[in-house]
């Protein structure tokens, strides 16, 4: 969300796609709204974590990759907490 090239509508669409991809990859079962939330929050989390490592992802594709990585991290953390 820090990238001015990606607006709110695009963030919702890309976040939904990233969340859906993470849901398929992690073999999780969530709804459309949760996929969007996971993708958007996951992108924020991944951008922070990658920023610490000195890696910067930009543009639509970068937001999608960051959303996917972050959503996978959030699903894994959710599973660890649930147990």
C-alpha cells in the first residue's frame, strides 16, 4: 500500500488474487473476503519483512508477489496459533 502506483481498488483486486493463490498453495479453505484481507495485510507484512532485508518490490506484480508471500506467512502463523 506504500506504492503510489497501486490504488485502493487495484489493491483489493490484487489482494484477492494473492489471497486466493495463497489459499490454493497452503491448501486452506477460506472465503473471498478473507482472501482479500489476507492478500492486502499479507502484502503489508511482506513489504515490512522484505524491507528489513533490503528488498523492495514495486508495481502490480511486486504487490502480488508480496501479497502472496505475506498471505502464506499469515496462514502459517494462524495455523500455529490454532494448534
